[in-house]
């Protein structure tokens, strides 16, 4: 099975966070999973939960939007993300990847 996630740029804390993930099998065919069977979390390097991320399918089979509206509570630095899903009633996980959280320069009172 292969998992494709677009390269993540550094993310400014407080901004809307999103990326697209594609799940494909070893034959490069889309893996279509019900939204209720896929989840994602963002954690620090010590494994502490920072946030649960929202996931929804897109119009493209096997492609999922991973997002979070409010990131104001996220700490600065490198955080880790993966996707976990059930495939044929068996738990599977994507590779773990890292996103750098940086401070936002413009802030509103």
C-alpha cells in the first residue's frame, strides 16, 4: 500500500490548517474508505496529543481533506501527523510526517 501526502510547508500558528492525502494500494489504485473509518491526530515529539484533525473525502476517489480550523493552541516547533484507517476491518496507518509550526507575524487584538 502506498500513501501520498503533499509536501507540507511550515504552518503559521493560528491559521487554518489543511492538506490533501491520497490513499492507494500496491497497484496504484485508490483506496476508498468511509469517512467514519479514518482519523488523524497531531502530536509533539513526545507523543502528547495536540489536536484531533478533521477528515472528509473529496470528489476524487481515495483523496481526503485533512484540516483544522483553529490552531491557536498549537505549540511552535515540529509536530507529527499520521492517518489511521480500517481496511478490510484491519487497522492501517500512513507513514508519520512532520510539520513545522511557526509564529504568525500579523496578529489581531
